[in-house]
C-alpha cells in the first residue's frame, strides 16, 4: 500500500464527503495549498467556513490518488444581516445565502460563486471535518437538502448558456440589456424560469443568431385567461428584442406543467438569467480553476 493510498484510507475514516467543513486546524494548510494552485489568492478570514463541494465519490476515491489530486472548497462567510430573498435556494447565480449550525446554534452564511479554491485532497487525511459546524440543519430535518442545493448552485455556473461576443455586442449596441433585465426582475415572482436555446449560424445565414426562448410560468401565477396572459408575455418579451440586429427571436410562454425538465434538457434549453452577458462582473482573474 502506498503512502498516498494510506492517506486516502485515513480521510475516508475521518468521514470526509461533500458538504464537510474544514476544521480550524486545517485552515493555514488550506490557504497555502490553495495559493499554489491559484495565482490570485482569495482572502480567508478566521471565521470563514471552507466547505468541500467536490462530489463525495471524488473526495473518497481510493483509486490512483494522482487521478484526484485536489478537492474544491467553497469559502462561505458569516452573514449578520437578513438574507436577500433573491439569493436563497440557489436562485442567484453569483451569491447564495444559506443556514448552517455552529455548536448547535443557527448561523447565516453567504457564499460567492467566485470564492472557490482547489486544495490538495490528501490534506484531509490530517484531521476529521469540523464536527461543530454543519451545513444546513440535517439533525433537525432529515429531508434537509442544503448541501444538495449548494452543489447544484455551483454546478449551474457551468450549465448556463454561453454567448459569443458578436451576440453580446449586438444587444449592447441596441441598448436592450437593461430593458431585458428589467423584464426578468419585474416578472421574477411569476416565472419559474426563462430558458434559451441559442443557435449560432456563423456567417452562413442572416440573421446570424436564432434564439428560442421558453418563459415558464409558475402554476400559482397562471391566470384564468391563460391565453391572454401567454400572449401578453410573449409580445412584451419579443418587443424588447426588436432593435437588436442580427438576432432572430422565437418566444413561447408555457405553464410549469407544460414545460417539463425532460423537455428542457432534451431540447438543450439552458437557464437565461440576469447574468447572461459575458459574465461582465467577473473579477479579472476569473473563478479559481478546477482542480
């Protein structure tokens, strides 16, 4: 048995898995490890939570340790204020407010999608997870899904539609982004989500881009006259794109019962939210690289 395999066995005995929180004894080593993998270190404060977000199978993989040299941790910070309702349940693609337990007391936490760091996986062999800090409330509610929601929120970073510069430029030049964002915000309470399937036909066809949208309305927000509500939504959204050159738009509003998850994934629809253009608010260094 190699030393690396023995260390993996040790971290498995410690109980490390997705959602585990690094103990204070590992914080300095984690900072040092992260700085070797990422040239733009993220500040880690003494009361921050470093939460393992890598899949449990990757964290505990006993195969060749060299195949899984790092795990990804998310830096979550203690938040003293009231959570922003727009940033709970993973609804916002950049910030996530959620609860944890510290020594039995509820702690409010907030995380930024950019504050993710790769650290050496074998560091976890040195100490067990912090037993006093728990993500969510699994002890109080057996159906608590905070860890699952957190992992899904991180994964959604890679599931959004990517937009070519030419598409972005066309929207910006038409001054359409702000009105479109306003539509998304003002209708957020009624929409389960807005999804897009973008086709880039390069230079073979004019207009170059074909964007097919699905406006999915929550069951509780469907009016008695659905036909009229549907038409109003489609017309309002289409109008926002009229001034955007080189982009062809197709908009269909559906109720949540009509738009299934299977339909979304089979037709390659991806989430369309307020962060949809070029991630223009990302730091210059970008998110920490994947391990």
